[in-house]
């Protein structure tokens, strides 16, 4: 009876359906959407982008439904890495949590490059976003945010609401104007990329032009970029626990994800009806600025740039808080040492925040030697969090099989296969690089387990740890031999 009363109380005070849909949308849409159209135009034709969105949309819908189901079935697990820990043991929890931690601060580096590129719209010196000036600017923002959070300044609900309004309004205006300026003949002129590839083969496509390949190749090359813009989908899983009616949460997730995909479709595809996608591919990041400047000369580019700067700063603040929060929780669960979880007088995990600031700074400096800084940073960020997502989806499949819930097991299995195959096919080299980031984490994991007097590795964990170390060594060797380059 007590449980029934609690459930009823939750329904009375919970969030309604339309608010749930809004939470799903706001948790997914970040800064990546502003650069989408240019990134995708470099690797796919309009037809290839359309098919890619279908594949990725289904994959992430399965992931979101998996996370929603886990919130219902395992409400006591409050962190996304806790799914891996509960399903596969402490070391799996560490692998999941450390991947989430890596992803969060690597996302800051992507924000730094895209914000510098955005400022480059007004001051071309900062283009392409990874020169000395850009890195100095990014370093300043990095440490200002770290200091603010150390002093107890957190992401206020008002700030989040303001940023969401700015993002949605800017995207709505962009899609509206591009829709009005859309020319079907421009959009369909080379729908599958055959004309472009023929021009590349004939040597008439221009300097640096590369063939797009068949549709399967285009889908593979779109995956990392498309997965990047879904970072935050794990935040959508909280809607279930806050729902007025739990039965509405799954529907809200489906509707919310469909809206997100529709927004991404409009933002990434409509510009190809404004100008040929081959020209969009040659625009500076974020391409949306320059497309909108063509559609609305004199003010369009500045309008999107201001929205980008507001959105980027808010995302950067959130991604400064997230990695410190996850290491603090991992410390409490004895997956890291207590040093990571120590709080200062303001209730902030100062040690974790300083580590985040240092790691962001070091990785930011390395972008001086990267040809495409933004794509490199977002790819590393995406592959890191894909590890966390895949482990959560695998736990969904395992738990559902144990409970003889075939439908839920299929959902978890599809999500797991999509994430594993997609990451390996499109980002295996980034996955190897990500394993390098796990090496120091392994030492911290061992120290944390021993400090708490807990066992360190189960038998199967040793095999996984050896694979991680071997992959890290392979990354170093391939970089040294020039087989891998970024």
C-alpha cells in the first residue's frame, strides 16, 4: 500500500506529457547542430545524409528507450555508469564512468574550437579555430569556468532556460528562412553524389576534393558526426522518474527523439537546397553562419553567431560540471580514490575540477598539430561516451533476458549492436586513442579499490584490462609509424 501511495503521489506531482517531450528535446540539442550541415556535406550527398539520419535515428531511439526502461526497472541506480556496474561488476562500472568522464571534458575542447571559429566570423584571425589566438581564448574560458564552479557557481535553471530559448529560436528562424529559399532543383541536382564522384575521377572537382563513395560508405562517414549531436540523450532518461504517468514516459521519449531528428534533418538538409552541397562543404565552421548570411545578407550570419556563442558557453559550463560530478560519484562507489570526491567549503569537488581544467588545457594545446581540430575533438568525445552508452544498452539486454522480456531485450540488443558496430566502423582509430586515456584511469581504479579494501579485478576483468592496454600501445605504434594521423 505504501508503494502504491508513493507512486500515486509521484503521478500527482510529476511532469506532464508535453513537458516531458520538452525535456527530451532540450537534453539532446546542443551546439553540434550549428556545424552539422558543413560537416555532413564533406562526406555525403543529400541522399546519403537522408538515409544516414534514418539509420542513426533508429539506433538512438533504441538507446533512449533502453535508458528509459532501466530507470523504471532499476530506479535505485542514479548514475549512467551504475548500469554497467550493476550488470557486469565494478570494473565495468569504472570503464563506463571513465569513458563518460573522458567524453565530458573532451567535449569542452570541441566547444573551444567551434566557439573560436564562430568568433572568426567577426574576426577572421581566429579561423579555423585551432591557432594560437584560439587556444589562448579557449584557455581563458576554460579556467574562468573551472574557478567559477570551484567557488560554487552552478548551472542555474534560469540560465539553462535562456540558452534553450536562444538555441530553439535561432534554429527555427534558420529552418524557416532556408525553407523559403529552398530550390528543389539545387537539392536534387546530385542527390546521390554520382556527379561529384565522376568529377573527382576526371580531376575537375577542384583541389582537395575526395570521392564520397557509395551510400554505405557515406553512411559510415556520417556516423561519428551524427552520434556527436545526440550526446545528452542519456539525460532524457530522467524523464521517466519525473513523469506524472510512467506510461507516458516512453511515448514522450519517442516523440521527443522524432522532433530532435526532424530538427537535425531540417538544419542539415535544407541548406543543400539553398546552395550546392559541394559549396557548403567548403565553408568554414560552423557552416550554418555562412549559409544564413547568404539567405539573409547583412544580419543572418551575426544572428546565428550570437546564438552559437550563448549556446556554446552554456554547454561548456555544463560540461565542466559533469566530469567532476561523475568522478565524485565514482569515488563514493569506490571506483576511484577518495581524493577525487573531496569537497571544498563551497561543496564543489575541487580536485576533480582542477584535473578537468588541466586535461582540457593539455588537449587544447595538442590541437595546434591537428588538421581538423573540431572534428578530431568531437570524434574523441563521441567515441568515449559511446562506450558508456553501449554498456548501458548491453545491461538493458541482459536484464530483460533475465526477466524474460523479449521485446525489451531486442531493443537493448539493437542499441548495443548499433553503437558497437557504428563506433568500430567509423571511429576505430579514435577508439584506440581513447584507450590511451584509460591508462592513467586504470591506476586510479586500482588505488581506489585498494584504499577501500575491495577486490580489484575479477577473472574476466583482467582480459578486458589487457585489451585496453594493448589497444593503447597499438595507438602509440600506429601514430609513430604514420599509419594513423588526425
